[in-house]
C-alpha cells in the first residue's frame, strides 16, 4: 500500500513541507485546478506540478481529478471532441509518471454537504449532510458558493442543466458512461494509467438529478461496461458508508479480489437518520464504518495501490478548506498506517 495525501497545489494552506513530516506518506494526490472543465491538461503544467512535489521529497502519485464535462454525461454532439481532449489529458498524466486517475460521473454537483462546520461534542467541527436541509437550499440564484463542484453556474445555466438531466434519466446517463469508457479505457491501457471511478457522494439522487454510482451493483455494472483491468474504482468508505445497506468489508473483499480497486479513500461517517450523516474522525469506533475490517479485506486481497485519509474534522483551532485541514487528516494517515502495520504483524505471528 502507498500512503498518500491530498494537496490542492501552491495555494493550499497545507504545505508540502508539512505533509512530508507525516510518517509514511510518500505520495501526493493533486490536480490542475485552474484548467477549465473540458480543456486539455497540458504536459508542461503537469511537469511543473510534479517537479514541485519532487523537490519536497514526495511524488505525484494520483490525479484527482480531471472533471468530466457535462456535455459528455448528457450525450451531446460535442461529446466526442471533449472525450478526445480528455484522452489527451490522460496521455499527459502518463507522460509525467502518474499511474492512477480518480474521476467521477456525478451530474452537475460533485460531493455535497449541507453543513461545512457541524459542531461535534468534543469541540471539533465536521462536514455533514441532511436531506431536509438540502431541500431547503434555494438554487434560484445558481450554485453561488456551495461546495463540491468544479464549475459555478448561473441560475439560468443551472435550471437548463437540471431540465436536461430530468429528460436524460438514469439509464441514458449509464449509456453516456459506457460511451465515455469505451473511448478512454483503451487510451488509459495503452498509457499504463489505471482509471478509478469514485462513487457518488452522497450515494443517492440530489436536487432531482440522477446518481448512479451508489454501491456494489453499480460497481459491477461499471466494470462490465468495459471489462479491462484499466477500468477500475476508487473505494471510498465515506461515500459508500453513508448508505447503511452497503456492506463495505464484503465489497472490499470482492472488488480487490478482482484487482479492480485502484485507489482507496478511507474515512468514517456516522449515519444519524435517513439520508442524514456527519463525518467523524477516522477510527472505527468513531462512526459506522469498520475501517479495521475494510483494511483487512484490502490487505488480504493483495491491495498495493495508493490510499489516502479522506476528509477530516477541523481540530485544535485550525481553519481552512472544509474537510481538508492538516491535523485530523494527519491523524487519519497515522491510524491507517497503524492498522496496516498491525495487520502485517498479525500475519507474521499467525
């Protein structure tokens, strides 16, 4: 397993020098956040990013992510041109040594929370989601400053997109994903890049928009669309764990045995009602995700890819990007490293 850490580039309040001090972390998960959605990621820009990370004594391990343009998801006439530009971006990633690309296929919105600073009993704050609060959000002014996606939309643009997806529906969204994968999986395979589709977060429809990557059956369908080793998944315990019906250890055992978990996001959540949850610290006892059993399943199955602590709480007075402070994610990294080493020790003495 390669322990990695998310870094948002030079503007990130968490520095590479700080990340370097987290024991065991060797890889960086990053992206080119200034490239407009749909445009090609240039090799030169990725080389500059990789070089900065190299100078800090780390390496660019995972790109998370190259956003998929809405026209691709909606199956519009421009999709093939946009897919070719996406393919060229994959070639650029490969040219600088990146071997894993995490991406998602969520319509309009990326990850969604309704509270970015829910106060927990211990004095920390965490990201939270509540369907009732979501339904109270007024989208008549567009996306504004809401979190979780790469593009801001005006009220008119957002209304047009919601109408287009209502007409499209879930099955045609699956058709768009199939078309996308049929074109980019061969490119990734030729380049030595593994594609890791991230589950929808949360794993159910929001704002009337279809969400299709929600659990084991969806992952099976994704892998069957283009049944090649380069077509894989990001196993995100927080996204999947928000739906109590998802048996995470069983899912981990199954998909790692097939060699199709290319990236692991490991974090914990506490489910507090129907479509209602908040994030917690990483240890198994802090929430409803049994990370001990998940990591045991990954290790038993021979997982050797990148893993990162995912969203963290804000603790010890830290401020910054919600979910992406230094301290709690560093604690999470140490928890994951300790679990992994403990599992290895148990094997050695078993």
